[in-house]
């Protein structure tokens, strides 16, 4: 178990003016390795800023709080090592209007679940992930869910490296209908010689808007191809 924490307050030395400010800072990082398979990391950060009212009826006041929780599971099979990781982050930011005195909040929730199996006897490396994002600010609520999978492998006596990825995102703004986004990509790296590599990247991005865009059913399709050669120069010092 490893725990690191700090807390303090910073005050400037400008008195009797609106420039006088106070800042409260606190953070905590707590990591625990329960056994060979399970570990947990928790972190928390606080940042508060406040000034006197001055000529405005209300002074500046901003408070930010961030909380993160990350459990990780690792377990071995006969031919596969499994890694399962989850992270949850909560962020809250409160800001006070110096004219009206009203406080607005920005709340964000992010959750990510990742599964990575490692094959001990094969040259393939898949991974899977699920992402959930929610942001709530005055006048707007944004929700997104993303499913992603990828596969990496080597061929031609490890001279050819391939990686393909497929990602689908479902997004929603307020009460409008959902957005749909599909992204497919592929990386191809070929080792021609010890110093020369040929790198190629292909991607296709399809996005369909909800009914917040006029006309309804608006969408676009974008495809990109990038290729190039990479050559490594070896420099030797001469005596």
C-alpha cells in the first residue's frame, strides 16, 4: 500500500483590495496491491480559488473537485494472460458569477472498461474497450457511449506488422435524437531492410447527425490514406 497526500492554503500579501486571493489545494493518491491479481488506485484532487468582492457585489469563487477510481485484475491461463481494467472519473467544477452571485456547475462522469488478452504462443494482440461519458452543464447534457476493438499481429517472419481497429460511438445532446459514428482504421508497417520501413495508414470515418442538424439525416463520409518511407541513419563517431 502506498499513500501520498497533501493539503494547504496559499494566500497572497495584497491587502484591502479585490486583488487579495485565497487558494485551497488538496490531493490524495492511494494505491493498494491486494494480491498478485487485484490492485486498486484511488486519487482525489481539490482546487479552490476565492477573491474579495471589491467593486463587484460578489467576489470570484471557483472550486474544482476530481475523483478517480481504477481497479485492475490480472490473471493467468494456460495460454493467455488476461488483463481487465476499469477506471471511473468524476469531475465537478463550480463557478460563481461576480454580478448575479449565481453558481453554475459543470459535472462530468467518465467510465472506461478495458480487456486485453495476451497470447503467450501466438503473435496476435487483441483488445476490447467500452467507454461511457456524461457531461452536464447549464443548457446542455451530452452523453456518449463508445465500443472499440482492435487486433494487432505480425507476419512474414515479423517483418510485417498489422493493426486494425473498429470503433462505434453513440452520442446524444439534450433531447435530440442520437448521433452515430463509425470509424475503421488499419496500420501496415513493412520492414524492407534493417534501416528502411514502409508505413501505411488507412481510415474511414462515417458520422450521422441527430435531428439537432437541419436537414434531418445529415451525414458525412471521410476516407484518408497516408503512406511513406522511414529511413534510419546510423552515425558513428570518428576518432
